[in-house]
C-alpha cells in the first residue's frame, strides 16, 4: 500500500498535519493551490509533473462523457445546483474558480485510472487530537473510517466501477 514518489520532495509541514498511520505509509508532498490542485495532486501521485494537469482534465472530461448517463444520474440524485454541463466546463476552465475539481471529477479519474482514490481532510477528533489507538496502524485507521468514528467523517473513497482492485490507491489530503 506504500507509494513513494522519487520525483517529488517531501514537505515536512504537510507531513505534520497527517495522522502517523498515513505519514508512515505515504510521502507528504505539497502541490500548488492554483485551481488545479486536484489534477496537480493526481499528476504527482502518478509521477508526472504538475504541468500535465490539462491532460488529466481532458481524460476526466472524456470519462464523464463516456459515462454520461451515470454522471447525470449522480448529479440528479445529489440534488445540488450543479448541472452536467457545469461539471464538464469546470474541467475545461483551469484558471477560474469554476475550474476547481469536485467529487464527480474524482470519481471520473478513479474510473479512468482504474484505481481507488482516497481523500482525507482531517485526522483529529473534536478536541483537536489525533485519533487514538491507531498511532501507526493503517489497518485500524481504515476500520475507523468504515465505522465512521468521530474524526473520520470527512474522508472519502472514490472507486472505479469494478470496485476495489489490487492497484496502489491514490491518496490525497486537503487541509
């Protein structure tokens, strides 16, 4: 489950934000927060330079279009104000606010890359402490995510249509 990227430099500031169970398994790398952070993160995880983000944006659009009915149904069920066209246009406008990636784009990338994508945004309980009893055990931490223990509710898993596979997952942390 470990994924170490040789081309990227570990960022100690980001590493300090991660739960030890995660930072022991993955390399903490900072990416530019320039409306391309989702695609930049995927680039770095795949060993590509961040500048390749437009290729991943086009792959995202292609995957959404190939699975149009599935994505339209997800958007409809979610009941938010987004439209299918908005989701597509966000991929094609990398330097605008509307160009930010979202859960539909993550799902499309999981499908296109045939990999699970995990997104974490907190590892702390309401008192601000790291989750207890899992200092270095990623298996225990994963069980806590599945059981929705306090401090794990902001974590998401995007799976390809085939479900969990044996390829190394991509993991992202957004503070």
